[in-house]
């Protein structure tokens, strides 16, 4: 059951966020959860270089390039906390940020400050404790996960929900997610069967890959707090390797795509489908935004299309009126 909360000024101290980038509804809600409220920065702003502590990135996916390359100094980038949807990992790896804190945020916020807790938010990374405390202070439950593999399992589930349910909703003329569960659960399972192996294979491969020997060196004027974060990231890499037995790595390398969930816990098809259905029933009246899905297409369905032929997926895209997006993917 989802909880609704109106953010209020706390009586006691709470975790402090150094800054929030992205002054939309979610960004403003995160800012208010901090005590004192964290400063908000918009697109085109440059962060002061003396900021201490986590910096929440609450922008849309298409603004990330500007945030990382133009708004945030290199020595500050390990402070960033990412909450974006879709397949973010390849972009993070490109910019050397794959070890940053990531949040799978199941939360919405209204213009007047009311926050809805989806009850499934999870976090992984060096600032996890801060994220848990800050969100809980604002009335949003959050679980800190113990390994990268566990986080990536949760990432697959959210990715599939964000790819499948808007698509079925649009293809069915704007159906609610509750009606999709009741009338089209078979279509959900068919799409999970087709799309799950693609995401799971990619993420299993990255979990199984040997960790980097060291992180990128920081600028000489970086502070001691930043060095501590880097040490924590190196320790996480070492611990994660201990959580993955060598024989599993070898088996995953030799396994077919249908067995690619080996290194990612809880990702068998039936379990994933059930998670998607259960979550959808908890927000049964929701109609996913097709406009948002189209804007984030490269990070969602487009990423899947770029890795493998997906006939059922493509048929639903046509039914949802996305022939233009299919054509764009075909040209790449």
C-alpha cells in the first residue's frame, strides 16, 4: 500500500545533501528532505567547487551530459547520486561513474510537496546510508542492497516495467496498469520472456568482468572526503568479487543467453513477471506516460532494440504508434 506524505520541517537534524541538480518536482522534494534544505541547481548552472557531501542528480536522462561535463567539476563527480530510469549503466561507464551511488526510486511528488512512497526504492553505492536516511526522513522507505549483483537484479525489474507497461498501455489505447494485469497478463509474460534475457545477459557480463585495479585519479586539489569515497568504492569492488564464486563466472561465460541470469539473483522469468504484476496492482489506476517513454526511448526500449531482434516487442511498438522510433533504430 502506498503512503502519502506532505513534507514538513523536521524537529531534529537529518542527513544533509550538498546540492540537488534538477529543480523539478522530485528534485524539489529531495531538497526539502535535507536539513537545511539543499540548494537547487538547474540546467546550465555550475556547482560551486567547495560543496561537501552527496549531490543528487534529479534531471531527465537527456540532461545528464550537460550535468557531468559542464556543471560538475571532475573532482566532484564521485559525489553524484543518480536516480534516473532506464539502462543507465553504459552511459555511467563511458564517463567513469559506474561506481557512483545509484537509486531505483519508486516515489512521486506533486507540485505542492506531497510525496507518494511506492515502497520499493533501493540504493547501492558509497552514499547508500545517506540516501536511506534522507529518504526515510522524508517519508519514503528505502532498502540498502548489499552487492552490485543484487542492485542490478532490481534494475532489470524496473527497466522491464518501464519498457513493457507504457507500451501495452499505449497499444491498448491508454489502458491503466491494473486493467493490463487483469486482461493482458499473458502479454506481460511474453514480453518478459523476450526482453529479460537481453538485460540480464548484459548486466551479468558486467558483474562477472574483473574489477578495475584502481579508480581514475582525482585532481590534485580534491579533498580528503573524496579520497575516502574512492577507497570505499575499491573496497566494494573487492567484496563483490567475493560474492561471486569463480565457478559461476566460468559457467556464465559459457552459458547461453537463456541462462544469463545466473549471476543476478531472483531473475527467473516467473519471478520477474510476478514482481511486475504485483507492482502494477499496487498502482492500478496509473496510466504510464507515453510521452515520457518516447523522450527516454534510447534509454529504455531503444536500448533493448539495439542489442537483439525482438519480434513481439516490435509488434507492440507498432501497435503503440512508434513506427518512427523503430525506423530511427533501424538506421543506426
